[in-house]
C-alpha cells in the first residue's frame, strides 16, 4: 500500500472518530439565567435545578469571602464522561471515572451531566461537584496560587462534600496525615477526605476573616493564628479526634 493512500486512511479514521464523539453530544443548547450562561447537549438536562443550586451557593460564597464578580460565568454540561474529557481538555494521565468536573479557566466550569454520572458518581454528587468547581473559580479571585490542600479544602467544605465515614476510619486507624504529607502528595495522603475539615476547623474556631487572610497569605500562620504551622495542624488534628472519634 503506497504512502499517500495510508495517509488518507489515517485521516479518515481520525475524522470518523471525531464525528462519533461529537455526534454523541447531540444538539447544542444555550440558556442565560441570571449570573450564568449554560451550554449543554441534552434537551432534558435539569438546568433549572442546577441553576437553583449554583445561584444559592454563588451568593453565599460571595458574602462569606467578600468577593465581587463583574461578569457572568460560563457553565458547560457534557452528556458523558468521554465528551467531558475531550471538551474540558482533561489530560490523558488525569482521566478516571472519578474526575467529572473542572474549573476550566477564570470564567468557566465544566462537568458531566447528573443524568449520566458514570460508575462512581451519582446525580446528587454531580450537583455537589458543580458547586465545588464554582467555588474554585470564586476563591481564585483571592489567590490562584495557594496550596492544593487549602484550595481543595475550601471547595470541599463549601460544597458540603466531607466524607465523614471515611474520615472516622482514618481517625480509628490513626492515619490522619501530617501537613508535610499533605503538601508532599495531597492525592495519595487522603487529601480529599481531610482537607475540607481543615477549613471547617478554621471557620468554627477562627472565623471567615482569618480564613480569607490565610487564602491570601497561605504561609503566614503566625500572623493569622498566633501559631506556628506545625502547632496549627496539631490543633486541627486534636479537633478532629475530639469531634469525630
């Protein structure tokens, strides 16, 4: 088989693959609703329910963190996980059924439809992920470069995604990670289980004002809390054992 023919066949295969992927999305819909502009690919997408959820948390987060936004946010809802990976440009190495939402840029979030959440998530967990990604965009207005445990912790806390049963298991097995472990590898050291409780601890014991100061200046524990970083995290661990043990 000659080289030009091989090249044509390869291009046809790539083109056909793209057609299948984007055909699966169906027709493209758009809707403007107050602070959000929605793009979605299924006519029966629960846009009203999603919008009510996001509107509720939008105002709450703005008030709690003293944030102002001067433009509407773009919300893209993909009909399935594969189209989400491609549309949101999720790197191949980061693709898993658990990754179903992304803060794509400073003005746009994307997530998988709650109607088709995949093997790990549910309708309700997708709703929380939508809030989680919204919070990321809003908190980035204060500081885009904070540590992962703080950025994820704020989103987990505000979206009410704490997994209390898993947290209790970590406490029972004495596996609550140190701050050094969280900063070395957030993902393999139970970061998604514990980081929301760090923010919970700050809000309950020091208030939102000090949380905002920490987000803006994430290394200044002494000024914000009158404690060294190590002492702060020791107090947080004590809080967990007292409340959840």
